[in-house]
């Protein structure tokens, strides 16, 4: 079992999950625990010879009942590939899996916030190469959704609705758009190629989306991630995080479903490190202008289409 401690100086919870020190680290493909269990082969986390999408409790959880949850979502039974390269119908199906897990975990009294995310690439600390994501059910409201709620109060309504309207009006940072979703580099992006994908309509969570909106979300996410890979003609590392409303146990806080991407690359070979200013003062110092990054990324998305 882990232990939660409150950091008084920063006003935030710290989770001590010390058993995670021994979690599987970059195994060879033959030893991948996320591959299906083949006939005559060693048992993996998934006891089937083939599957489409698999969800199971993390063997090395950051949180576990009765103090939260941690799950693994495996996108495909193929060891190779990525979210960007999933068949379109599989990406659309994944949106429904995310929705179901948000509802299931959000109904638990020990979960105040559900975060669906993916770490891609060794540059962001991934420990398994097989295409997959994770879902954390936090037993507290983390700082980022707390800050988003404060932004709503500061702007006198949904902050994401206001910001999306500004991006659509300006247009210089737009990357991709379809009927229901828009991808853009935000005005005050912190990472060089940070991008957000937001629904045009105000939807607090995946649970409130129409089937067409879930399809559009999948399409926009795949367009962006294919563009990322085309940008420098290499697999593009990123952290992808799905932002949505807190769960009922957290109160009546609202949200606007959107997905944020934090890529550490600032060039094909150079990484952005969180160093003195970012960690010591909590103030990001960016290396590129969002408008210039958006132009490069927009062209890459067009090449990858």
C-alpha cells in the first residue's frame, strides 16, 4: 500500500508508491507483459491469444482501492505500432473504452478525479514499448483540474470555451479541425510543440459526448499524432492527458473535455528539460513561439494526411 503525504509549502499531495521501484523496465519484445499469451508461450498480463483492446489493474499501482485506482489500457495485441497508426475504427473504439472507464471509476466513492493518459517514448520515461495508456483514479483533486476550475472562476465561465473561441477567431495556431473537434497550439504553450484537442461543444466529460463527437475526437487525435511523427520523421515522444470534469465525489465542479499533449522535443535532437526556473520557481521558459511551432506542425499534419 502507498502513503499520501501533504506538502504544506506547495499545497499539494505527494503519493509514495514505493513498490513501483521494481516495476518491469523496457523488456525485450519476447518478454513483453502486454502482448497476448500465445499458445505454448509464457503467460502475460493478458490471458488470451488475441484481443482488440484490453484493460486491467496495474500490477504496480500508484493508487489502489480503497484509496483510488490505477489501470492499464492496451490499444492493440500488436507489439509494434502506436496510437497514431491504429486503424481508425480501433481508435474510435478506444474512445468508448475511455468513456466506460471514466464512468466506472468515477462512480467510486474513493475516486475524485479520473485521468486518462499516455506516456510515449523513453524521453518521457515510458517503461513498456507496447502501445498502451494508463488511467489513474485519484483519491483527491489534483492541482491541474483545481487550476482549471480557478480559471473558470477567473474568466467568469468555462475557460476552455473562452480560449477555444479566441483560437478559432485568431486562426494562426490552428492545426486541424473537423465537425466536432479542433486541434491547436495554445496561445501560452509551455512546450515547443504542445497541442490541445478540444471539442467545439461544451461537454464536461466523455460521458456527455455523442457518438459522432467521440468519432471526431478520435480522428483529431490521430491526425495530430500522425503529424507529430511526420514533423521530424521519427517516432515523436509525448505525454497525452485527457482533461475532463471531476467525479461526483469531488463535488459539483464542471469541466470541458479536451486532450493536452506535452512533447519534450524542441528540435529533432534537443529536449526541453524542466530545470531551475520550471522546478524551483514553477515558471516555464519557452524556447519557441507558439505561432511558429503551429506553422511547422500544421505542415507536418498535412504531409501525414
